[in-house]
C-alpha cells in the first residue's frame, strides 16, 4: 500500500521572510533592477499638461415648427453623444491640427494617423444631468495644450455653423416650394370661384360686404339723416307757432289797453267845467 501524501499547507509571512533571506542576494538584485527601470522610464517620459473647457449644448428649435414640441425640456443623451462624436470627428480634429500648427511637430508629425494621436490625448465627457460637455487636451507644453483645445473647439463650432446653414437653406427651399404650390392652388381656387360667380350671376359672395349691402347701408344712413333733419324742422316749426301765438295774444292785449285809454280820454272830455272857487273870484262877485 502507498503512503498517504500530506496536502501542502499555505506559507506564512515568516516562511516567506525565511525564503527571501535565504535568497537575499537574488531578491536584492531583482529589486534594484526594477527600481532602476522605473527611474529610467520616469526620466525619459515627457510630462504632459492638460487644458480643460466646458461646452453648453443648445438643443435649439426646428427650422420650421408646425406644433409645440412636448420634449423640448428633456435631456437627450443621444444628442449629447452625437455632439461628443462630432467633436472627435476626423474633420474637426484635422482642421484643429492645421489651425494650431501641430501637424508639423512631434508626436503628430511622426504618427501614422495624426488625428488618432490627438484623439488619444483628448478626453470628452458628458453629464447625465445637464447639457454640458467637458473637453480636455494634453500636450507637452501648456501653451500647446491651450492652442490645441481652442483650435478643436473653433473647428467644432465652425462645423456646427455650416450644418445650421445647410439646415436653414433646406428650410428655405422647402418653404419656397410650399409657397409656390400654395400660390398655384390659390390662383386655381380664385379662378374656379370667379367662374362659379359668372355662371350664377353672383356679384359678391360675402353677404355683409357686397355692393347691394353697401347700397342699403348708405340708404339707411341717408334716411337716418333725413329723419333727424325732419325732427329738427318740426321742433323749429312748433317753436315758431308758439311764438306767433304769444305775439298775437300780446298784440290783442295791447289793443285792448289802447282802447281803454281812448275811452277814458273821451269820458274826461264830456264832463262840464265848474267855475273857479278861488277867493279872488268870490270877492269880485261880492
């Protein structure tokens, strides 16, 4: 019968330290080699500076809106991701390298794909709670990083302006076509309306604004003016009649008073004259 084999037990820290002490020269050499390699690598690595910026994405409106959009306030992650991909597109990055003059210096001039090298040094992040895109670019110099970042943003904005111009041109073309079509339909409808009127001797289709209605309104206005003038004439005539009646009554009263005065004068003339009763006359008589 075979002897049972004991299962290997795990080594403790003391066992590991004992093994390292027994192999101390080998462990020391390996540690020194690793430290020297890391030091050489760090010394040969060029430090990179990072420039950051934030872009606010405006959802905007459609070029031609026929109704309200109920989703105007929602944050569309697909739109943010689309803008992020457009910011890292081949056209935008190539224009940024050319505008910043970075395509003539390493590492972009030595790279097989300069745009891919810039894309690896670029970081674009989107937020789930806002319409903000964070962009950062790394470069060997701080001025180079800022120049590349600004050139990339300018190229992206110019691309957006070109797209907006194309959309506006498309909207103008669409509106021009619709206006021309609507004008043709309107002219056809007017011709059909005119033919219908001529066939049925219709002067105007609007019952409130046609020739006969306007004529009736004018006649009604003239009648109202005549009624007002007639009322004024009747009032004046009544005043004249009243004035004549008052004047005739006054003349009759004047004639009656004059007759009364003449009668009184006649009565005074018919009275006998009495002799004077003065003392002088009496004395003479005596």
